[in-house]
C-alpha cells in the first residue's frame, strides 16, 4: 500500500488498529498523521484521545498503557509512537528489550479496536522482526520513500489541482527542477504561486520562471543554467546578486561544480549511445534537468568540462584557505570558463 491508497482508506474511515510508517519522506508522514488525527480526534477531546510518545525514550509499558486506554466521549483514540526504534535492526541488543518485545507482541496480537496505534520510523526497518510481522498481520505497514520522477510530478500536479488550478507540463518540469525534490519547499512554492496568480486557472512556464527566480533555489538554478549556456556575464551578475543576499560562496561553488560534473557525465553517456531517458535514469535526474544538461553539454568539449572541474577544485582550495576575497576569486573563475566555441580547454 502506498501513501495515496492509505489516504483514500482514511477518508473512507477504513482505519486499522495499528500502523507502521517508515521511510524518508517526512512530509508525507506528517500529511498522513494529520489525516488520521482529523478523522479520529474530535475537537475538544484531544487531551484525552491523542497521545504522541517518543519511542526512543519511553518504555514499552507506557506505549501499551496508552494503547489500552479507552477513548473519552469518542469512538476511537490515536496513539503515535515516533522514533519506534524497536522496529530497526539490532534493537534487540538493548537491555531488557526481549521482555519489552514480548509485551508489545502480546498487545499486537489483540489490539484494542478503539485505539489507532501508529509507529513511525524515519529510514529503514527490519522486516524480519516479529514486531514487523505482527503489525503486518493485524494492521498496515506503509513505506514512505522519497518521491521522484513521475510520482513526484503526479504529487505536484495534485497539490496544484487541490487549489483549483492546473499546471502546464513544461511549468511543472521547471518547478521541480528549480526547487528540487523537497516536498516542504515545493509545497511552499505551490502555495505562493497559486496565491500570487489569484483567479488565473492555468499555471504556465512564464509564471513559474517569473516567480521561482525570486527564490534561493531559483537563483541557483538560473546561475548554473547561464553557465551551461555559456552566458558568462549573466552568470557573474547572478552570482554577485546571490552573494549580496548572503548566499554562502562555497554553496554556490558546489552547485557550479555539480553542473559541470553532470554535463561531463551526460557527455560520456551520450558517447556510449545512451538516450535522453536512459541518461535521466542512469544519473537519477529529473527529466527536465537531464534534458537541460544534454543541451548544455553540447556547448562544451570534454576537455572544456574537465578543465572547468579542475579550476573549480583550485577555486575551492583558494576560498577555503583564504587566498583572496571570495567574490573576486569566484568572478575571475567564472570569467575564465568562457571558453571560445569549439575550443579545447588546453588551448585557452
């Protein structure tokens, strides 16, 4: 079961007595937990019918006690156990954990129907453990992996539609490529864009580029875009703007080096006969980013890209060792990347 299927079940009031949520996508954790809370915990009774416990600190006896508590003036109560370490590998090494495991297994074999008990683990769990199998038997185990590719695009599209708007595909691709895969940041940008556009129903690429360029992520995206398109003067101006706004020089340097590294990798895969889709899959890039890197890589020879990476390494050392003003050093480095079209770096 994925998170979307789970949300549908919760909406239909098909709620299991016990859940195990694990994975890396914190935003979806919070979204599902909020949906459960809204469905189970009635207003005015949260003090009695909603418990949040830290599984890394509280004893299992306290968890079982909370789970066995009857709801007050309601049909159910919600108990959330965060950082449920007992579901990770090697947790049995903890002193006394065998007895605690048995206590929890006893509860899970006959969970209280009026309690919804939720265990959450950020990261991996051990599916071989008896606790895992017990939850699986009596309730639901749901993985929350980081959303990527089509799943991420579908998530963005749905969040836009929930606000009564539609987003054109090029706009969606640019938004994800510029902001990245962090759902918290994407949610903020979607909210900002939809609010700014007011009654306008369709979000276009120009809408996204106008608004995203005003964000930190958008500026970095435009900077590496300008470098990849050999627009050196524009890149220098963008870099100055970002530095004036307090962006750390080393962060900007990292993004520039990453862009040249990606272009070099793309060029290598192209030479091996990889298609655009295969390159995106091989390098785990969003399709829009892969497309841009492919286009940009054609503006540089392999020697250009290798020389650019060498100069970025030299710049990194110079900035970290205080060999000059970081702004000056970075400007000189960017200007030095303006290789003549068709040239090889060794001739520059």
